[in-house]
C-alpha cells in the first residue's frame, strides 16, 4: 500500500505525534510505502524519531505563513501524487482537508481517503450546533465529501458523533493516539524508584493548558506539605507565564524551592527520564482532543491527576486508575494532591495498571494495526 500524508502547519516536534508516527509504523510494521509532505510557517529543523527517514519519505513543500499558498502548494502535490497513492491521510475537519480529499478522488476514484478528526469539545460544539455561516457550510460540505474513513480519538467523542455520522452515511471509527512504547521496561523496578515529583509537560502559559491552576494548588498545599516533593514544569513558555512564574517565586519564596521549570526538552530520552522519575502527572487543560502526554506518562507508570478532557477518561477507565477533575476546580486538584502526598492513594498500583493498559491498547503499533485493518475492510467492501 502507498500512503500520502499531508499537513499545512508543521512544527518541529510533530513527527513524534500522530502526524509522523502513523506513517512510520505503517511503513515499519506493515510494509507500506509512506510519504509525509508538509508546509512550514518558519524554516525550522524537524526533530526526527530514530531511523525515521529509513522508512518514510519526508518532503517539505514550502515555507510560508500564507494560508492561500499553503492550500495551493499542498493541493498541487496531492493532485501530482494522486495516481501513485492508494491512501490519502488527512488531519482536522477543515475546508482545506475536504478540498484535498475531493481533488484526490477526482484524480484517483479508487483511492481511499482517511480523515483523522483530532477534535476536542470546541470542535464537537461547532459540529453539533454550528453558529456561524462558515460552520454551517462546513457541516453541509462534510455530507457530500468523498471520505471513506473518518476517525475520532476518544470513546466519548465517538458516542457523541456516531449518530450524526450514521445519518450522513460516513464511516466513523475509533482511533486513539498512541505512544512509541518500543522499550521493554521493568515497571515494578521503575515504580519502586519513583521520586516525589509532580510533573506537567507542554506549552506552558497558553490559555488551553491552564497551568496557573497547578501553581494555585501549590499555594493551597503550602511549603510544609510539599517539603519532600517537587513540582516540575517542562516546555516552551509564553512571556506572560514567565511573569507569572517570577511573581509566584517572589510572593512564595519557600514554595519557590519546590518548583522546577525546564525549557522545551527536544531530547526525547531526557523527557522520558522525567516521566520515569515522576510519581504524578498533572494535566490541568481546559480542553484536549486526546492529550498524548497522558499516554506517555501512563506508559512510565505516572499516576494521572487530570481534568476530564481528551482521553483522560479512556486511559484511566473512568478514574479507576487516576483522579479526574472538573475543569478549573482548584479545590479538587489541591485535595487530590493532598491525598497522594499523605499516602491515601496507591499510585504504584495504578501506575502498573496504566503501564499495562498503554501497552495493550495505546501504542502506535495498535494504531497502525487499526488503520491497516480499516483500509483492508474498505477495499474488501469495494471488491465485486
């Protein structure tokens, strides 16, 4: 099978997410010939997974911030490669992706289009109750779009969207996000060596992540409760968040000793080392489509304390193996961390179960298997 995946807004780290990992695992484990073509707004080097280019052909088509040029560049490439491609893999529910699918099908009617929605609750709200003329038009376009397979990342979103997609006669499937999980680890030994670290990783300070909530919880807990614990934040930081951190340290000098802030960690092994050491992973986001960091942290046995967003419910089996919070609830977050510090929650038992759960259901190998199976079913259904 020959796959083409395209993306108009490439960032250096995205080869480690679904954009890069699905083509990699389809090529490495299923023998597909995969190409990933993209446009960047800025000329930045990509952070490649090990041996990536041995399996996937990577093409940078252009460097431009112009939406029109991105559209024209990718559309031209899709048309040029259409007859040499069996599967076109697209991301996000946008007018552009529907146009790429339409152009591809015009050139290759027997080809298969696969759209990965990557939709969070905001996208769901816009889909279920479109408010603007653009949103209503996009939903109407979807009804006639030549999409063979559409996937969604969480079971909750699948349940919400499935009835409408059935009415539109669109094949909607569950396809979670994965974790590389290639290393074999002694989870019991890792859990025994865990340090008293509460970790959060991501783009610190952007409104979505609501990192202020964790700082507020530190204030609620106080320096005595956190005397033997550290809160570690890792990631790029907005200028506003730099000011928030500086203010927090000035106003809470004793707590400042318990707060460690790292820059963005490009070295994946260095990042994984943080996961290995951390006992707790804290996610305070207002919204997520999946939250890949939760799967990563769970693989390394971190106990998740998370707002009920993205795949938090799926990964923790409804909070059985983690603590789920209401969005923005400072009291619940402080209380959960208090119970963990006091030893009222068995983080090791949950960590072991989460590690096994990721290995069994949330690796990129499983994701690639699902994609391969769905494509095979689609091809079989077309056979006379």
